[in-house]
C-alpha cells in the first residue's frame, strides 16, 4: 500500500485553516454580541433617575438655606411690637397750608419772609411761594384734651364721718381717646408744697388693650365721664387752698 504523503499534507493544511476560520468567526460573533450588549446598556434608562434626583436635592438644599437664613434673622433682630413703634415718633405738624388750587399741605413752617416760606413735612422740606398760598391755619393736634365740664359744677359733699366727696365730670374735647384718666386733688398750706394729695380714676368706657389689660377709665373724643373722689382729711391738717388736676395716658 502506497501512502500519498502529499495528499495527507494538503488535507491537514485545509483542516487547520478551517479550524482557524471557525475560531475567528466565533471570536467575531462574541465580540459583536458583547458590543451589542454595551450599546443596549448605554441606551437604556437607568433604574434610578439620577438626573432628576440631583435637581430635587439641589432644590431642597436651597430651601433649607432660606429657612436657616430666616431663622437666624429672627434670632438677631427684635420683633416689631407696639412699644417699638411708639419710639418712632412722627414729626409734629403744626400748620395746614391751603393753596390757591385747593391743595392742602400739612407741615411746620420753619422759615418765612415776605415772598416765600420753608415748610417741614413728612416727606422733607418744601419751599412755597406765598403768592400761591390761599390760607394758613394752625393744625389741631391729634391728642386728647381733657377738662372739667364747664357746664356742670363740681359738687362737694360733707359726709357723716367728716370725709369729703367731690363729684364732677370730665369732658374730652380732643380728637383722640384718653386712657386711664385720673383726677388729682392737692391741698396746699402757706408754702409751695402740697400737704395732702389724693386721686381717683373716672368711670368711663370699657377698653381692652393689646396687652390684655382691661380698663373702664377711658374717655372717647366728645364724650364725658364722671368721677367721685372721697377724701378723709386728718384733723390736724391745715390747708389754705385746693387745686385739682387731670392726668391721662395714650395707648393703642
């Protein structure tokens, strides 16, 4: 039997080439499959929305910063209440200037000559030519004005226990309410010091203030309130004359 070595060599060479080709095809298929998987992963949406969560976190951080700033500002700045507002006094306006065209200017005249005047107002100083001024009037102050009612005499009663009761009435002719109105009587000797003093609150309107205090000693504008002051004078007290006074406060 004659063996053809040439054919065997050719057959082996063909077999090796085919095996190498199959390996290359399988390798290319695996590479293509791997690349396709990468492409699919890159194009697919993430399980957790990272971009949206970052925006939400940034918004929450900004909101927290604003809350912290507001909290710190409350700690370091006083709260505005009525007592602080009373410290900011408005300018005392004393005059009303009526112009020829009907305009009314409220202020205080701080300088004037024959031709013009300078008026201090709530918005600053104004220079006004007098030829355009129709009338200048004194401005009524926004405050209570209390006095003993001139149409009703004060009654003086001598009681059985030798005490004296003074009964009268107070009227408010101002344009603002008077609070905690009190009538004070002073008994004077020869010198300049009173030897005896006593007082009482009036019986006025009921009022509840912002701090919760309740009072019945207020008098509204154009209204009246009565008072009754009972005084027990010592037997040894010697006095020459009596004066009476009215005191009040103004609250919101």
